[in-house]
């Protein structure tokens, strides 16, 4: 297998007229998730889990929420994926993703985060 470095231009390199590699993903074998993980890795996801649960606990001290359950990394990844999806398929109102009307309803969103 031949590894190809995907070349990206960084703003400071562009000003200098240079090109430099900022990562070395396989050009033909990399998936969207590989590129996503360049920006948000396990450490950042872990921090989002900790801070989300911490914030929820602070809010629950103000008043209990019987529906709350602590989130994990999978929950945060699902939340991020749904928000990316919102950007790819825009509807007039956010609530329409959960609509009972099949014209508007998006099963990926509605069934994942019901």
C-alpha cells in the first residue's frame, strides 16, 4: 500500500508562498471520520462528555430533571453528527426533523434523538 500525504495549505504558509503537509492521511483510503478526527479527537470528545455532565449536574441542583441521564462519548458523537446533518439538510424549522409528517420527518434525527 502506498501512503500519500494529503497536502493542505495553511494561512501562514500561503502568505509565504509555501505549501506544507499538516497531516498524513491516506488519500484513497481515508474516510470522512478520519478528517473529522483531525479537528476533534478523543481528548476533546472526553472533555465535552465531562463538561456536559458537569453542567447538567449544576442545573439539576436548581431543579430535578427526571429525564436526564449522563452522556457518554457515543452521545456526544451522535449530537455532533446530527448538528452536521442540520447543516447539510436545512429545514425551515428545527422541530420539523421530528415531524409526524413523512414529508418533513428525518428518520436519522428523529429515531436517533427522539
